[in-house]
C-alpha cells in the first residue's frame, strides 16, 4: 500500500529540522545510506556557442564548460558566448544607417490609463473573456450584460458594454493588428463542352489577407523580442558538435543568404523566410460536410518554442477554394487538372504582394524596435503527404523529395528532387513517359515558379503528426500486427481482446488518455494514435514475434528522437541507427506473409519519408517547429470554434469577421503588455487604482522557473496531526520508526563521523500534516510547455481519486547524479531494476517490486526534493491472457515485473534510457 505525503514540524524536543518540513513517505525501499537530495539538471541541455552567418570570415567555435549542478540555462545565450554578425539597422524609412549598438528609436509611452478604444482595464479583459476565451454566443452575451446591468442599476452603475453590438463595435475600433479581408474569384477558362459540368461554369471565391501586411505585423510584434533570429547562424556545442534547433540554424537559411549576397542590392538586408501551411478540415459531417481549406503563414525568424507554445506566431492568411463536383466528374482527368491549377494559381495570387520584397529589400520595424531592410523568400511549406503531392505536381505514390521509383522507394539510387531536374525531364520526355517513369504531371506548374529562388521540392517539411504518428504507426504498424495475428491464429479475436485488456489495464498517468475498452473505437483521431503509441509496445509483447516488437521499438525510438526540441550530430546518428533497425526488423512482416515480398512490399511514401529526416533536419532545423502539430491548434481556434460561434448562415463571412476581431484583440493585448498595463490581475489593478493596495495581495503568479517539487496547498483533512496516531490511522505502524531513521541519516555529520551514533530523534511532540499531491516543475523543452520550457505535473498519492479508486503514482528518485539514465535513478513506490540494461526487445528498463523478509512491500521515508518527476510503469504481461476483471487501479500491485515507460512523455524518453 502506498502512503500519503506529509510534512513534519519538530516540537519542543529541541531538535531542529535542517531539511525543512517536506518529508515524503512512500512504499519504497529504506536506504542504508544518506539520501542525495541536491538534484542534478537532467534536461540534457548544455550551453552552446553560436557561429553566425558572416561573409567576411568564419571563426572556429569557442568552448566553455558548464557546471552540471547549475540550473537549466534559458533558451538564448549570453552575448559574451555569441559571435553573431549584427543585422542592418536603420533609424527611419529613409535608410539612414545607425552606429553599431545604437538603441532603437524611442517609442511614445502611452498613458497607463489610455486603454483606447476601451475605457478601462475591466472593459478590455471583459471583451477578451467574452470574445476570445469563451467565444460566447451573441444571445448569451446580451443576457449576461442584461443581468450585469440589473445588478448595478440600484447603484447607478453600468456594465462595460450594453450588448453584443456595442462589444463588437469597440473591438472593431482597435487600431492594431488590422489586416482586412479581400477576395477574388477564379473560374475555369478552357473550352466548355455541352452540356457543361457544373464545376466548369461555377466561380470560386477566395478570401485572403494581404500577405505583406501580415508579415509586417509579425515582424513588428514585440512579443517575439528575444525569441527572434535576425541572421542565419551555425550553432556548436562545447565539444564542437553542430546543433540544430530553430529554422535559422539550418543549412538552408545559410545557403540562401549566400545566394542573396550575390545581389548588391541585398547587402545588409535581413532574411525573412516565409513558411506556409495548409490543411483541409471538416468542421461538421452531420450538417452537410462543411469543409474549409485554411492557409497559414509563419516567418522562420521566430523561434520554434514560440510556435510550439502557440503564441500567435502562426497566422491565418486565407481560405482556399474547394471545388465541388458530382460523382461522374470526380475522377475525370479534366477535373483533377483543374483542381491542381486552381490551387497553384490561388497561392500565386495570394503571395503576389511579397514578390517585390524578394528582389528588392523593404523597410519594416522589427521586434527589437529597430527598422530594418528585409528580404522575403519562400522557405518551407507544412503539409501532409496528399498535399505534398498536390504541391509538387506529382502522382500519388511517388516521393516529392527524391527521384526514386514508386515501386522501389527505399532501395533506389535516386537523388534529391529539384525544380531543375523536373524542368529538364519535361523538356526531354513526353507526358506519358513523365507519368510512368518519373511520376511527374507534365502539364502542371507549381506556384513557386512565379517567385525568385523558390523550389517547391526544397520547401516541403517533415510531418511527424500525419505521416509518422498517424500514417506509419496507426495505418501501417497497428494494422499489420492485426493482420499478422489473423494469419497466425486464424480467429484472432481472443488475442486482440487480450491486447485491448492489456491496454485498458495500464496505470493512470497525468494527461494520459485512458482506453477503457482498449483500442476498440470506430473513429481514430491523431490524439488517439499519440496516446496509443505510449502504451502499445508492452501490450503486444508475448503475442507477436520478437522481430515485430523490435520493429515497433525502433519506430518509437525514431519518432521520439525526431521530436526533440534540438538535435546534434550524435542525435542524428542515433536517429539513423533507429531507422536502420526499423528497416531491418520490419522484414518480419514479409516473412510472416503480412506484406508481399520484394521492394514493392515496403514502397510506402509515409515510411519512405523517414529516410529524408536526417537531411531535412540539417536543412530546416528541428522538425517540431515545422510540423502540422502547430497548425492543428490554430485550425481549432481559427476555423472550428468560429464555425460553432456562427449562426451557420453565410458561415464563411462570419468566420472571417470573427478571425479579424480575434487578431485585433491579440494585437491590443500585445500593445498593452508592451506598455506594462497588464501586470497583475484586473482585480488587483482596480484595487490599486483605488489606493487600497497596501492591504491586499497583488495576485502575482510567483517564480515560473521554480524547479523543486512542492507540496499541494491543500492539506488533507481527517488525518491525525500526531505521528503515532497517524501511523495507526493509515495502518502503518513503522511510520514513526522510519521517520526517525530518516532524520538520523540526514543529520549525520560528514565532517565528524564519530558524532553519528546519536540517539534517534524524539518525534512525540512533532506535528504532522498530510498532503495527497505534490507539484513537480522541471525543464522539458520537447514537451508542451511555455516560453521558459518549464513543464509542471502533479504527482498524486490519494486513497480516493475523483471519488473512486485510490491512486498512488510512481516517481523517479535521484540516486547518482553522475550516472546516466536509469543507472542513476530509483523508481518509487519501490522498484529495483532486474538487469544492468534495458530489455533487448522493447528497449525499456524492467523493474520489480522490492519485498521484505515477510514478502511485503518495503517502506521508507524520502525527502521531497529527491523526487525528480513522475514515472510511469506498465506491467510485463508475459504470454498469458489477462482475466476480464483486471482494473488499471490494481496493476501496480499484482504483477511481478514492470516496464519503465520512457515513451510516456518526451522528457521521460530523455532521462529513462
């Protein structure tokens, strides 16, 4: 049985507790040595030296050691460690150069009471709450404001707005972030037969922002200050290894700057890489298949962590047209050609306002306040495989990145695809030869041909979400394993049901999606695939050959390595090794008859895309900043929620207005924050204005970078405050003795061991408080986190979780800061490793419960600060089928061995190796 957390306050015995009040009792082993409770930074991040793009010289990288006990460094580097060439600085639109290091032009500081067009702080935050956070229906807004008016009427007061019309009028008056929606219409211009199909006679409306205005707003957004790269650079670690993270650290940005440097007009200009993304989405099937085709824009100067934190770096640029057709015309060559031409013609027109800035620099203000000459260039396009085929004007089944044949994608001797190669083929071969031998649609032209230095085949980015997680894992591996079981066992439902029971029996973990019925759900989402990846490997072991287990394990290694926030040369080598192992072990599916023999059995574009990750990381930086996972939240905010917010009549027009107002509110918020007008809560600001702030709390959130575990603020009730009474209450009679031994070990004098034979501390007058949870905050840049890359999780130890079963989480406890991975960690509630290395098949460590001489779980008291973070264990199920009555709440108590699940989150993948 696991036990709650408790704090101990020493009483009148005169013994001072030098460890503070945070002690932690768990069902763990009692150590025979002093606990180490000074924690090491396990993030794996070290400081790096940056070598920036420079046309004059390339100096070797400097190296500087870092104390391993230092707190995790912030993202960004000390100026003394950098060797960057400053970007060109202008003081006004006339192009007058400033001296090096000159400050930006002074800005007119607004009065802190000037909330224009709002009248007060309360009015602004009310508008933001109603329109952005809650997106309340207009009828509900009117009712709320009427109730508000009725409550204030006896006091001669009025609410911030009279109704939703007044609210919208004020939002529309915001002078910031204004990019108007405009439209144009596209129609088929070829020969029209009689009778003509409807798609040939219909006009298609395209709504879009001026791309130049949107990029200007992104460049001038002060929220990106200190998270913005002005020049391409190369980054090196202290040992000299090259490191890739943000887009501007990639080779593409460096090489493109070399190309622009050949034009004298571009000297001194700042490279602004334009990154696009699109993803057709369905907002509702039940009301008539409502599809929308949003186009997004991003600039590559902004750091990846801003994009991953969803800080408005990705902006909705346009709604593309979706041509509708009848079943008879759906597969016709004419319609497919028109659909592609419509797509490329539309993109070319939407981006036309950027074309002048690609050949001649334009002057815009940057996030640091300076004005700078900027040079645009099309740099990347975020899309899944079907869209990549559409963008590259190729045939489905061919790779848009290389010239390998579609029936031999992984084994050919092809080279990287390029616009030059495609144009040569178009001039050298007939359309039928292009189609059959090269997969090229010869009568289509990519939109990138209309822009200088743009090559669509160099713009396509790796897509972890759709190609790897949904494509390779869900559509390939999970499906193949089911087919293997059917081939091997005939009627495989019994085995599949047992796998589902194993998945359902996985213990709880923070934010882990539960599968109470296993994977028996009709409609898969990407989130389902991501959650199933974390628990699938232990569930299949024992039912499939070792080769299949190795295949899934190698795939997970590849996926989690590629998802890291930064990668160096060693990491990329590990990525390549995982890919080689995947290719070797997946042959098991051919040997068992699941896939056909020969190269064609694995000529799958999604799996083949994994072979290009090494090159794409070196060219474009870490994939997590160029993945469709950053467009998915934007799709919800910009498409799905505004659609639900509308009255479903002239829906697109309402969605356009909603997005414009959301952009205005976001820009207003940035402006108010820049003038330090949003410090503290609206209540604290109001009270401060009333000159009563000396007697109230200002609502500060505290230190966001705190990394030590802390107890919950809520003390558990109905527990005795005397430690002996508490021991009786929780049925753990050893509690006082274990606590005394713990304090004795912690109070040992290292400098004078002869004084370590003191009597055990007297706890008879000690006061005890019980807590059912603790908060651990740690540096985890690869997981969902804020700008500081700090991630917070709750560790539970409660006898009643959500009014149901008990929940006692497991944790990583630090044993040896100098030993890497699991060799330097314990797993509490107490589990010890059963070997000197991870399991050969799954790549995960295996632990077993520690038992005393009576066969009971060993107990011990540990310091709260020795907890690193939560751990997740999955039972080693073996070859037998689970009973149908097994519950996930029992899993940590009834099995003999457990896998340490390093795939539960990316931070665990980096420390539990």
